């Protein structure tokens, strides 16, 4: 298993990890306040975040809105940093609705933060998409 595995919500709900629960944590990203379900029980811990996909909602996001809106904030970044630091020795599974932009950006950030520079330069096979993913910069 790779240090970071990225997938869609649909796959996350049916996927059974190849490592033990004690060695695996999940970051779940949605548009609205997240919920816990039975899939979360397969992980030692789960971090749930809610922020919009920049691609899908770019024309609807009011960049002047206060914290608490559904956009990635500095507070979200700190929560992600704390989660990564706490579980640096674990495997990470990151999912958003389609497993393309939000989860890929967070997955990239996890590898960068933990110093997996060789992995960042490796090309992995990905599923076909019909749009260009945009990555968030932390």
C-alpha cells in the first residue's frame, strides 16, 4: 500500500484496506458538514473536512466570506497539519466526491509535509478525467 491512497467517496464506502485498522487513517472531504458512517470504522481515526471543490464552485464562492464558509481556510490547514503530525507513521486514505482535485491536493500535501519527495515525482496511473484538475496551494 502507498503512503497515501486517493479515491472517490463511492470507492471509499466499499473499499476494504489491505492493512490493519491500527495502521491506517482517513481524511474525508465533502461539500457540507461531514458525517460518520460505517466506513469510518475501518480506520484508526478519521478527519472529516468540508470545503468546496474549487473547480465546481469557483463562480459561487464569495472570497470575502468569513471563516466557517465552505472554502479551505487557514484553520483547516492547521487541522490537517495536526492530523498529519499525529499520524505520520500511519498510511493515509484521502477521499472527496470524485477523488480528483480536493483529495489529490491534500494527498500531495501529506507527501510533501512528510518529506516523500521521491514519491511526489513518480507518475502513477490514474483514471481518465475530462477536465484539468486544479490543485490548492497550502
